[in-house]
């Protein structure tokens, strides 16, 4: 099964929009669409796990630790960290590669950092 994505509240909408424009079949839900704005990081991870969506976030400082604690009690579809210093085009290209060239299970219970 192809990866499906959930944008964290901090993720640039330009990344979501750019990926959707490059590939209209990609599932990439915004924080607003999923109604996770204002939720704590553990609750966002829980939502992503319950919906089977890989969380995509700019939060490279605290999200890896939150995922580590989350994995002590349950599984996660995974987290992809997009550093804010990564150029927009590179972030979109790498997420497109993730979507086209991998299976969702490859990301399960891992935190991965872009660039690939």
C-alpha cells in the first residue's frame, strides 16, 4: 500500500500544496482537514496512528522524542521530519519519492529525516 500523509500543524502548506500539484492521487491531509490544530504532539501521533497516516512535521527537536515515548505503548505509521532549512522543491521531491517508490509498512515505527 502506498504511503499516506498527515501534515502536522507546523508543516508549511506550500509542501502539501506542492505535492498535491505534482501528484493528484497522493493522500496528504492538512492539520485543518483532520481537525488536529491545537492538539498536543502525543495526541497528534495518536490521531495519525488511528488513521494510518505517516505524520510529516518540521518539528525536528521534540517530535522524535514524542514518537519514542509513543512507541512504548503502541505502533505508529511513522514520522517524516522535514527540516525547515530544506528547500521547498527538495522536500516535495523527496516526499514524492517516498510516495512512489516505497510501501507504507517501510515507514512503520520509524522517524525519518529529509533529505533522503
